[in-house]
C-alpha cells in the first residue's frame, strides 16, 4: 500500500483518541476507586485538569538532555500509538501494524524517559530507572513467550490477530489459550506499573522514582506519554486476547473493562520488593507461559 | 499583518492575551492542587482525615505528591524549628511556579506556644510568603479544608500572589532569612 | 582493478614504512596508517561490490585467491572497522611503549584479514587466520594487562588448532585443501568430527559459551583503539568459520520431525549450536549486567550478540541466516561505535570504570550521541540496524516454534536494554563529577569523524536495509538457501511485513509533534545539576548524588553467586594443566641427568620403531 | 555473684567496691544512679563496660548555676542484666572540661559533640568535639545553659510583625439570619468543591 500524509494524520488522530480515552477512563477509575474506599472521588475529568495544570506551570530544566529525553519519550510513544489499530478494520498503516513495533518502539519512549531522568542528576531517578528496567526484564519474557504462541498461530499483524479471533469457529485467545490469558494479564499489570509491581514509582520509598525531578511542562508531557503508553498496552491486551473489536464501541467497552479490572486488583494489593518482582515473574508466569506454548505449538491443542 | 476589509483589525494586546491564558491556567490550577506535605509539627495529624473518606480531599482535585518539583502547595503543618526552616526555604525555592504556601496551626502565625523558644521561629511569612494561614492549635479538619477552599478562591481572584511577592521582595525575605539563620545554605561534614 | 595480492604486498610494505615514520614521529606514522587503510578500503569497495576484484595475478607463487560473496561481505565490514579505528591512532599511539610496532601490527593484522576472507583454500585460510591471532596478540598487551593476551592466545590457539585438525581430516578425505571440494566430500563420522572441530574454532573466536572467558579480559584490557577492532571485527572471524561449519556441513538428520507440522527440522548438531548460542546470550547478558568496567561490559555484550549470530545460523532458514548476516553488520557497527565512544571518554579521563565517571554529556555531547545511537542499535530498538536483524531472527525463532530458545532470545533482547543503559547513565549522565569539570573537553575532530560516520551508518542500516539485504540474498543463494523476499521498502517475513523506513518516518513525525508541544509551552527555568530534590538536605558533593556503583544490585543479588562457575572451571583446568606440566618436567628433568638421557633414547627408539613398522 | 542477688544489688556492689560513691539513688529495679568524683568516672565506666554494660545510651549534662557546677550524666546499659546505670559527676561551670570517654565507648563521639554544643563542656580527647552537629550557624552562648534567655534571643533574632492594637470584628452588623446563610453557603461550597 502507498503511504500518504493522510495515513499520518489518521495515526495522529488515533494517538490523540487514545490519549483522550485513557485519560477519561483513568479519571473514571479514580472515581471508582474513591467509591470503593467510601469516598466521593474526584471528577471524571480530573486527569485532564491535572495534565493541563502541569502544562501551564513554569518548569525547571536540568540541561538539554533533560528536555531532549522528554521529547524523545513523548515522540516515541506517539509514534507507537500511531501504529495501533483501533478495530479490526480501522488503523493508520494497514498491515504494517507488526507486533514487534509496539514492543520495541515503545522501548524508544522508555529509553528517552530513562535518559532524561538520569540526566537530572538525581539518585532517586536513577534508582527508579533501574527498577523500571529490572521490572521490564521480569514481565517481558513470559509475555513474549505467550506472544510467540499467538504469532505462531495467527501471524504478527495485530489486525491479522484480531481477524483470526473474529473468524467463525475461532475463540478469543483468552479462551483458546487460558493459561496464556492469565500470564498476559499478569504481565499487563507489570507493564502498567500497577500495585504489586509498582516498585519503580514507589512514591513513599524513592520519591516517585524517575519522575522525581519533573515539574511543570516536562511532567505534563510525561503524563501525556504515560496515558498513551497505558492506551497502547491495554489495547494490545484487548487485541491479542479479547478478540479485538469490530467497532469502536466494543473496543471502548473492552478497554474499560480490562483497565478497570487491573486497577481494582491493584488497589487491594501491597507493593513487591524489586527482587520479588523478578523472582515472581520467573516462577509461575514463566512456567505457565512455557506450558501454554508447549500445549499450543507442539500438541496443537488450541481450543 | 496588514488588515484588509475582510480581516478586522485585531486589537487585543499581548498583555490581554496573556491575561486570558493566565485565567485559563488559573482554572486548571485551582482545580488540581497538589500538596507537598512538610509535616513539621503536630498539625500533620489533621491531614489523614482530610485525605481519607471522612473529608476526601481528592474530590477537590487535591492530592499528596512526592517531591517539591511536582507540587503546587507547600503545606507547613505546625511549628518550624530553625533547622527545618532552612530546608523549608530550600524546598520552597525548588518548587515550580506558581507555588502557594498554606500554613496550619498557630505556630507559624506567631510562634504559638513556642513563641519564646530559641529554636522555633515565630512568623513564617517573614521568610517565605504565605497565602493561607489556618489558625488553631490545632485547627480541626473542617478548618483545614476551609483553608484550601480559601486558597482556591484566592487563585480565582488572583490574590494568591505569594510567589510573585517572593520575587519582588526577594531582598527583604533574604535579609530576614539571614538575620535568623545566618547563611541558609549550610555545609556540614556529612554532605560535603 | 584491485588485486588482492598486490593489496597484501602493499600492506606489508606500508607496515614497514609506518614503522620508520612512527619511530620518527608517531603522529605522522599514524596518519600514514590511516591513508594505507583507506587505500585498501577504497580499492576493495570500488571493485568488490561488482565482483571485479582481481585474483588472477600471481605475484607470490604459493598463494591463490578467490572472491566469494560471503568472504567479501565479511572483509568489507572488517576493513571498514579497521579504517574507522585507524583515525584514533594519532591520538593514542604516542602513549604506548612500543608505538612503532603498534602501527605495524595493525597493518599486518589487516593483511591477515584480507588473506583470510579471500583465501580459496583451507591451508591458506588457516595461516592467514593464525597471522591475525599472532599480530593481535602482540597488540593486546600494549593496553592494561599482559595476562589478557595470554588468555586470548590460549583460546585462540585452541580454536585454530582445532580448525587445523578439521582441515587435515578434510584433506585426508578429499585429497586437497580446496574449500568447496573439502566441505562437499565430508560424510558420516568425519563430517561430525570436522563439524565439532570447526565449531570449537568458531566458538572460541566468537567468544561464545563455553569459550567466553578471554573475551572480557582481552576486550577490557586491550588498548582503547584496538577494542573496537576486536569486538567489531575480529570476533566476526568466528562467525565466518561458523558459516562453514553450521551451514555447509550437515552431520546428522533433523532432530525433531513432526510429520505434519513445520516445527523444528533442525539437525542435531545445529540444534546444539542453537542451544549453546542461547546459553551465550543468557550468560553474556547476565555477566554484562553486573560488570563495572564499561569495556568489559561491552565485551560481554559481544558475547551475547555472538550468541544471536549462532542462533541465527543454527536455525538455518533463509530468514534466520539473513538475520545472522545482517546482525554481523549491525553489531560490528554498533559495537565499534560504542567502543570508540568509550575510547574517546577514556582518552579524556583515563579510566573506563563506570563507578569513577559521571556527567560526561556536558562536555562531550557528540560522543554521547554516538554512543546513544550505537546502543539503540545494540539493544535492537528501531530505527537502528540492530532492530532489523533481531526482527529477522525473531521471525525465524517464532516460525520454528522454539520456546526455550525464544526465552533466551527475548531475555537477551530485554536484558540488553539493562546493560547498555548502564554506561549511558553512569558514564554520560548523572552528576558531573568535580574532577572532570575542568579538564575534560570534546574529542578532537579526527576522532569524531569516524564516530559520526558509524552513527550515520547505524541509522542507515536501520532505515533502508534493502540494499544490504539484497547483497545478503546473494550470499544466501550461494549457500543454497532461498533469498528473503524484500522490496524497496518492505521486508516480508513469514509472519508479517516490516517497513523500517516507515517506522523511522513515524518516529520522526512523533518527535516533531512532541517538539512542537514542548516549544509552545512556557520556557523552563535552568537550574544546575546539584539543585535536585534531596529531601531538603544541603548536599555539596556530586559523588553523593551520583548513583553508579552496583547499579543493578537487587537483580545481581539473585544470581551473583553463580557467576564465577565457568571462571573457576577454567582456573581449575589451568591448575591441572600446570600440574601435568610439572609432572612431565619432573619425569624428564630431575636431578639425575641420566633420566633425561634415558627418556631421550626411549623416545628416539619409539620413533624409530614406528618408522620401521 | 550468687543467684539471690538482684541486678541492682550487683551493680551497687560492683560500683561501691571500686569507687567512692558520693550519693546513690535507686529509681526502680531497672534504673540506678551513682554520683562519683570527676576523676573516677573513666575508671568506673571501664569497669562497668567490662562487666557487661556495653551500650552507651546517652550522655548529657545538667546546669546547676547556684552551685556553679555542671552535672554530667553518663547512661550505660547492659543487655544481659537489664539495668540502666547512670554515672553522674559534677564539674566546674566556669571552666567545664571533661576528658573524653571515646577510648571506652567509641559511640560517645556524637554525644560529646552534642553536649559541647548545648552546654559548652569541652571534651579533650575527642578529636572533633568542637565541630557543629545540631545547631547550625549558632552565634550565642550555648542554649541549654540556664543563664541563656531564649525569649530575648527569640526577640532579637526572629523578626516580628507589629500588630495594631485595634481590630475589627468582621461579622459585626450582620443579622443572625445572614450569618446562618453565609455559613450554609460555605458548607455547600465545601461539600461540592465548587465556588
């Protein structure tokens, strides 16, 4: 297919849509959690207020790498979101929505943020980055084994994976690969940095880790980046395990359910230590993932 | 750009646009106040009820933050000893602008029960500008919440100008700081 | 028409000239070295791509040469790395003790490289191979440690003698040293023997598990400008031998052969290579994470990437092999870039220990960018070259459904984020330490130039890989594999299509959007690095705010006690060898002179009897 | 030592048999104090340490301006026999010098620095007893001495705002109904967070 400027604009629209969607749903989730704790909770658009407030403040900068890293982080994440298909028929770049792009282009954003955080010269930031990378090493391997299984079955294009699940006679991969679904969800919790795996933010422990030196517009941009990252990660789960979506409303519904479930689980959990995160992921999720991959690939039992 | 018949002359000055933007910014700022809790004294005990389900600060868009860079409000809860004041000034200067200071209890107002102590300062607003004082020893939680709502009103009325005052009268604040503390930035054997 | 033999003679001659020039003035000699290397590279590049290198002229009687696609691919990469590194010589060579022989050895080892890759028979390949080992062995001790050279030579010698043994076995079968003939004639037990022997050579040269001990020693202690050559170029000799062994000798039938599926049809020997490659990846990654010396860290990363190359070759599908060849190029560029950046820092500061450095970015921003691009490629992140090769290898691994190999491959890929970030954070970012605030400045232009060229190539290989993949497709055809289907912009794998240029374009687009957001917002206030959040404490020492020591301590704790196993094994082996040697010495040379004479007579008799029989 | 002896008795025996105790006081079964001569402090602390009172818990001083003395209090603790033993001694107030107990209890380094900072007692033998520890940039006589006037210090150091004598009661003139209305509005605004 030929790529025109229109594709780029559609991609940008998807990134913007993802930002708006995730920010609203995050706000709603704060409300839900508030209700869960018998509080009133904030307004549903509170996250927007927070982000725009941060953008309106006057920030401090620790030199060019501090700013450049933030730009690279947001740019990388926007670029990743531009590839994301919303439904099985709507995406910006046709069949180029290769799964590996999401994993590795996401890493550019992460690298940018890590670079910028370390560039601030604050030891907490470096510790936070170290923990974030270590957590990444933990959750990514089980996740990738499950992805290997899915790609082996359905190809590596996200649209292709959605269409495969939606085809008559096929189940969602959450049902077809039940163990894989569990591993995928646990890994998703790790990716989102939700509570048991929240080690790299840990506000009470390392003063919010990588974000320690940010304020004002840099923090605002990182918030935008974070919202889009969450959008990418949750959408990946929806597309990979929940059969994707045939129209945008189903997508939003599934998205909301997945994110809310992750958030609710996170709210009744404490926080792991960083080495506990690693040992946890390399024990049960990895074993389950291997068992699932073995069953699916070698025995061919895909329900 | 030269105006033509079809594009009427835009006579909004730059100051005017800035003011408009500032008002929009004020809307966001007053609805999303993040606190840096400098739990210096006993008034800090009033904050848990303010945050949790009894009074639920989050419904006003407020919440605790980890570092001064991220926070909007520096919340001084209780008496300030000389040592703490140094750190408070340092922290205040690290916050990103606009920044506000809310002081709880009577100690930051006039020294409270520590008015004659050699180690506790008497009036916080001699060192850093304070936007809202919440009196009481200690103020109850309703009063604390009231103080925050007051701050929101001040932001709306553009009277929460403490950070501007600090810029304009920096020399005066500096002089007071030096009178009480000597040099603010201290050296010691552990951090040199 | 460039002639290989003339090039060799030219290198020998210029080696002699550079000896005297360097003796006179080391700067002049080094510049002469740059021009000689440049001449060799230019003549190879000008005629080689169209296959027009002249191999017919026979000046030296015994030697004969041939140009193959594979040989030329390796040669051009390695000569390119040599050329880039030679730009560093004017600034480094003057410091070394034997500075005039440094340039000579450098040029001679380049001659060895050309001799190896254009050799048309095995015995000549072996001698050229040994020539490289000997010359580089003399170069390594000019760095920090003499022991490193011993370890390097030990493993290299084991490798080359194993290869010699394989070559002689092949000769006994086929009756000639010819490469194609020899490889084709093998069958049965001899094939297995040659396969194993060649693999020993490949592994020990590539520094793959279990022959990885020398790699950090040699790379870490070699002279700063020679480390990029070792890691970017000479290690790839192992890959060259591995191509012979893995792709052209097939000693056994496929291992797991599910009748109705497309799952592993990999022969047992190749499967073992894949497993060992996976172990190299995991081992290299874990060791690199815990390493404190930046050069040793990169050396372990070379080991891990050697594992990727082995995995790629072992899988033997055309995608995998193309990925392996592409990885050789991508890693050569990335590793050379990273090592050269570290060398530039070491030139300014005199150390490569990460715990002693910090904040170099403020004084050496261009070096930082070079290093950044190199590690992005090394970690396999788009839009750099490493992504393309890793993507191809992943495609192959997934296509074969190899779960455990996949664990290793993905672990290495994510783990590489960890270890490449470490020097970035500790060495370039973080607090600017007091001792480097004044005297450190950006590297001189002549050093920046090759680094920038390498950076540009790193990006080029990641954005427009089709030209290079076209070339590797030619190599695949030579090896009897189907070419990878590529178009101008797309690479088509079995499970999906990749458009690297599009990724780069979208990434650029995203960055532009982010930059616009950044620039329209209020300008931020500049503060110094020391004005960070310290929970209110007044900290005046940069060292206290600089987190570099034991960066991944929580992770290291989980495996630190298992890291010394291999080293201890080799140390015990060394002790045992020494003991045997001492025992032999005791048998031969004790205080009675008669014993020695008795032994000599006994051996002579034994030989004579053998001769008679 | 026999088993019938309590821990306090054991300490009493130990101290009294070695030094001349001027005065003793048993607070309860876990606390006891002895007042000894200044030059016997090191000796008795040494003995106590060898007997198991290995932890230096605290060192402070008390100012007795009428007697013109400082009373130094060394508190040591034994983890085997749980008794806090206080060794007290009075030293001259005009020239307060006490040899450091650093060789016996290395942990006393910071207590001695603190004591010097707050009372002005000098501890020769402690290499950096004169460095500042807690008070930063202190420029007056040590603040825990009884002749130090904290209020005067506070008046002198800390700037005060002048308050006017007259003040205004804001709610004056308003009717009760209006006040109630205002309160209600306030409550409303607090509940909703809107204004």
